């Protein structure tokens, strides 16, 4: 039934959804919505609440439970797919009405907005890109990273359109081709790559560094251009073209690594350098602005931080973990290093998001 599965955000809370292209409507994970309404502390608590609510509805002779569907969705616990109770917006509204919650009306408005947005995106595809940008900003990614990520989304769509044109339509075949390309250019399968970064259910691309994103985009754009020239048909021919495209990125990676002296495949993931909006490393939320500039002073020098320039290379955290810790506030504690150590680290910052000036 599901053509598109997507995790969507309601007040920074993740809700699993699935879009049915034939019915032209969204289906929402009931457990996730229940978790928001009753403000459950974790997934298990939300699941237990829904199980008890189901028992009560059945005992009352309510047909809502019968109307619910089940879809295989990725579990927020272990990243594996399990059958999950879902409901369309109409039935979801009826379930919400049976749960006393101050968030009942806000989440109804949100669900209606999600439904309307999907229709608008079908008319104007640029709106889906705008939504992605909004989501990434809300999650704390830098503007520079977002620009690159959005471009890779466009490149990915061009490639999948080519695969469809070549007769590849099954989700499992898309996954096979993607894994083939990832293994070719990076040396790691998608599963190995995610394990290397310590990921489970998270999107791999959302946890790539700028260099990793660029190489992955090079592989996909190369495969797209080759496909347009050769017009492959079927999974086998598309696999040959996909591998050739990925080899372009593989050669570029190996050449650059020889010059750089180390691998560009990074174990770092998004959580290592960004936080959700309520956890961002600012002393208060009013400071969360893309054009802000913040200073951290010691007796000898002043560190200047411009977050809009940050590329999340992670060099600051690697070199001076006692100084830079996104989990703490303030996230930068220059008193934990010498002037010389700070200057050396800041000079190594590739984006120049961190600079310094000597105090007189």
C-alpha cells in the first residue's frame, strides 16, 4: 500500500508516516501519535498506551480498531521493520478524540497541514524541497550543509527517475542499486557504512560530511548521465551503469585521499555536531540565528564563532575535545587549552567558522 515512507516532525517529535499514491492520502503511525498526545517518555510507553486503548475501544464495540491498517515500518528502537498499526487522517482524528490531551487540536492541525502540503508538492515539486530545508533548519544543521544536502536530493531524484525509465520499479531493486553504488565508491556497503557511523534507523546521507556528500553526489550524477547516454533496460543493465558511475567517485576519492594522507570516510554522524533545536549549544534559544556571531574569551585571545560557515568537519572536537563539546553549554570552553593549542586548532578549521584575535 505504501509508496513513500517518511518520518515527519511535530514539535520536534518524530512521527512515522506512509503515503498511498493510489488513495492519495497519508497514513500515520498510531503509536507515534499516541506518544505525542500523552507525552510518553519513550516508544515502549507509547506502545503500551496504544495497546490498552485498543483493548478499551474493542470492549466498547468501537470500529476504529477494525478500520486500522498495518504497515511494515522501521522501528525507532532497533531500525528493523515491523508491522505497525496505522490510520488515515479521518480515523486518526477519531482516535485522537478518544485521548484527553492538550495537544489534540494542535496535532490535528498539523496532520491536516501535512495532507495539504503533499497535494501542493504534487503541483509544485519545489515545495517538497522547501519542506526539507525547513526540517533541516529545525534540526540544527548549518545553512552551508543544507544547501549541499538539498542539491544531493535533487541529484538522487534524477537518478531514481532514470532507473524508473529503465524499468526498475521495485523498492528492493532500488535498495540493491543504491547499495552497489555505495559499496563501489566508499568501499563499504550501506549497512557497513551505517555501522561505521554508529547509525541504526537514521538516514545515511543526513549523517555524511560535506566531502562524503559530494562524493556520493558525484557517483549518482555520473550514473545518471551514463544512463541517459546508454538507455539501459532492466535491473542487470542498470546495475552495470550504476557501478560505472560510482567508480568515477571511487577514483576521485582514492586520488584525493592520497593527497590528503587519510581517509575521507568519517565515523562522525550528525549528532556529533548538531543538536535538536531545544538542545542546540547556545546559552539561550534567542541566539539560534544563522547570522549570529559569538565570542569566547580567555586572557590571551578571543575565539569568534560564525555557525553559518560551519561545515561540520568535526576537526575542533577531534583536536580539542575538552574545549569543544556540543553536548554542553557553553559548547566552547577555551580555558581548557593553552593559547598555542587553541591557535593551532582554529588555524586547522577548514570552513573558517572559527577564527580568533589576540587580546591586547
